[in-house]
C-alpha cells in the first residue's frame, strides 16, 4: 500500500493540495504531537479550505526525545485526522486530510531553520503544547547558536531573533497561544519569558517590545485526541493509503482564547464555523479542567491497576464507573461555583464523551506526567474540602493508585519502564521526578521508609499521608479489584 505523501496526493487527490499550495508560514508551533495535529492544525486546515487563513504551520519538536519528525518528513507533513464519535445526536465517522503543516523541524539538529521561521515576515502566531511539565522555568545558559532545552527558553530566543531581524518593529510582534492546560497559561509563559530576558541580560528595549507588541493570550483547549489507533489496517483499508501519523479524535472541539481583537483578526476560527470562543477563559476553564481533566487524572491509575487499558473499557466496568461518577458527584461538583443544572449538564456530556466506543483512549497516555497533572487538576479541588469529610476518600484512593502506578524500574531519563501489580507500563515524567520515585520505592522495599512516609515525601502532605498510605498498602496486598469493590461498598454507606 502506498504511503501518504504529496506525490500520492498529486496522483489521487490533487484538489487537497490546491488550498495549501505555497502558503506562507504564519504559525510557529512548538509541539508536533497528536493533540496539536488533531486540534489546532486541523482547525487551520479548515480555515485554509475556506480561504480564510491562507497560511501554514512550521512544527518544532519540543524535546530531544521526539519521534514524529522523521514520519512528518516522509509524508511531506501530510496526515489524516479520523473523527469518530457522536456530536449533537449524530454519529460521525469521517477522515479529514490535513496538509496545513508545511515544514517540520528538529531544533536540536536544525536550530538555524527554526530561527529562519522566527524571522519570516509573515509569521503571526507562536503556539505550543508541551504539557504542564513543559511550561515551567528552568535555568539555562544563553547560546544563540543552539536550541534551549525548555519551551519558554525557545520562545524567548525565537522572539529575540524576530526582534533583531526587524529592528524592534512594533508591527512584527506575535500572537502567542500556549495550549498547555495551566491556569492563566499566557501569563505564566509571559512571566517566564521576562525572567529569561533577565537571566540572559537581554536589552531593556527587547523586554519592552515583548511586553508591548506581543499578545500573550490565555487559552483553553478541549478535544479528546487519542492518536494512532490499534487496528490501523482497518483504517488504511478504507483510506486506500498508509498513514503512520493518522490520529483519531472525537468530533467535539472547543478553543477558548482570551485576548484582544488582534487574536480574533489573525485567527478567523468563528468565521470558519469552528467551535471557538474569544472571551474570558475562566467562564469555561473551571468546569472543563475539574469535570473532564480531573476525572481523567483520578481514573487512569486505579483503572489500569484494575486491569483495563482504555477509558471506554473503564467506563464499562461497574466498579470503575462507580468510582468516576462518585468522584464527580460527591467530590468535585459540590465545590464548583456554578449552578447545579449547569454542572450536571456538563458532567453528563463528559460521561457521554468517556463512553465513546470509537475512541481508544489509552490510560497510559493519561498517565504521562501524571504527578504533575494531579497537582494542577485535582489538588486544587481536594484543598477545598475539610480533611474529615468523607469526600476525601475519592482523592486519597486516586492518589494512592497514582503512587502505586509510579514505580519506575530504572532511572536517569524521562521515559522509563514501570511495573506495578503485575502490569508493565511506560512512565513519562521529568527526570527529577522519575529519579525521586525510583529512590523512594527502593527505600520502601528495603523497609527503610514507611508507606505513610513515602506519601509525605512525594506530596509534602502530612495530613492525608496516613490514609493514602493505608490505601497503598491495601492495593499492594489485595489488588485494585478488591480495593475498588470495597471502596464502592464503603462509599454507599458513608457518602451516599
């Protein structure tokens, strides 16, 4: 079977290339993974098809360990987004070809190409998705000839290249759209960039240009993108070509952008019929993060340890479903500042999305950077509860399962093999976090560290550590099936 490429499209689907032929690069995107290709790049494709955006994307690999660039090069950056699921009462199963990416760059090998994109006159947007772990400050040396390791470092250096290329022209500033799921992500990125400017002793004029002529937007993104599917042969049989970048996504999507009129003008998403909102992120963020992302983060470890692999499979299991629905009803919704009807409606919609049989949303994907996600998505809800309230049990069990899940079998890198309760998984987190968890579990195995002390070392939480430790011991001794079944019985008595 022939592989998807521009040569394939010229022979079999030449109309696909008409919309994106020789379009200038308008978007510099740090991140080339499944989510951005199935979300923003898909949106840009739709705007281009309607003649509304007329620009392409340059995608940069965000870390030295990325693996997508060779496949992007082999396919001339073309790929397929397979939309599968229900939307507005209709079943959707549609393949969308995307050719919005015009160039893909490994900045650790081709930094000069990234700099050339930053210096392009028509560039208007800098966007990213590097997860919560990516939008953080870290100390780095200034080296104009090489890519900084961190995403904010790259952003600062690329903005500096643009500033110098155009002698500080105020009209050459960019719209910055960080898509990391962090509260006030635009402000967070801006603060780190300004700190980098100070670290690297860059000029006050450059700092002024960054603050006055670049628009750091707050964003909220919402779409479940599960990526490369199992059973790829079935998809490729229907498509008629091989696509190693095919990514599966649900039809639902929402992009909220809080910024000035410039962002709306540069990105005519609404005119293209896309579900985009230009307005305060807070109106949407709390519901989405707490009732979709937090349940994902609370569910993945207990469900995986139970023995299932996907969100859909987890939701078909009565024990896991009871845990998820109970957490939403009794631990999350009561502390959210919205009308009951609005919370109930949003939660129902989320459960329908979790119940999508077309999505193979792997629990191990949800577990990537899981410790960081628990801190940003779940911990703020937990802190609203009195430590004596029965609702705490949902959080303590979720955290206990997360810590049991996080048992690295090696250290010294960001991606390592993990093993827990008879199951193997690939763990991905910062090298510092991996090393810490490895050392703590080794000390626990040697009985140098009690379970409660392990919890406190991981979380700095002495209040909940004893109960979390009890759940960890129960999981290690009895397994997740027994613990979840007993939890369901206890929850009925104590909470419901």
